[in-house]
């Protein structure tokens, strides 16, 4: 079941894809330090398609209802909110 944040998140991801979708891997500002080393392990492999792929994951989780697929929902198990912060 979708909440009011789903369309906002999807719209934001698609917007940023239109701005940064063509960036090559490692092209994000801050991905590397002054010596050219990655600031986070693996961040050099991230390219501009991360935004549209994120939007696609949201749509995949909730179902393509307009296309005849059953409505999906978020999967919260086996880890709940409280367990994430421990």
C-alpha cells in the first residue's frame, strides 16, 4: 500500500535523473578525495542511472497496478524499525 511520500520520492528521483542521469561512473562531486581515492567503498562505480533505477525499485515493490499487476507493499520483515537502530 502506497503512502503520500511514494509519488514525491518517485518524482524527485525522476527529476534528478533528468539532471544527472548521464553522469559516468564516479562522476558525482565528492565521490573521490583530492588524491583521487574513493571516499566510500564502491562509490566510484555509481553512475547517473542510480536515480531512475531507484524509482524503478519503488514501482516494482508497489506493483504496476495500471498494467494489471496486483498491488504490492513494503516488506518490513525480518528486521523492524527498532532493530535497525540497535
